[in-house]
């Protein structure tokens, strides 16, 4: 569980629930505007024609889900390579 989450009994012996807390819509809009800006060729940090930087994505995701920056564990294999 992430910070601020609590397990709730849902009547199942081996399973609890964690309530969904919607993200502030303004945060999503701001993050999407940043992504859009990075895709504009005129932006100083434009990513057009460049490899996308993982740390940039991590920072963008963390703006919406702050726990992600702390809890994300990077693996050597990508999803296609995992067995």
C-alpha cells in the first residue's frame, strides 16, 4: 500500500480492498501539457527525433502519483523480455 492508503474489509477471507482516490484533474491537465510541450519541435527540451529519457517520464508520472518517484524500481529487462 502507498502512503495514505488503508485496507478495507470487503467480506473476503484473504483479500482486502484499497479505495480508489481520483487524481486532481488539474494535475493531469498540467502533466499532459508538459508532454505536449516536449513533443513540440520548438520547445528547448523537445524530444522529437531523440530517445525518450526515462527520468523525464518518471518525473511526469510523479507529478500525478508522488509515491511513484519513491517506490518505482527500475529493472534491467523490459516487459517484452520478462518471462
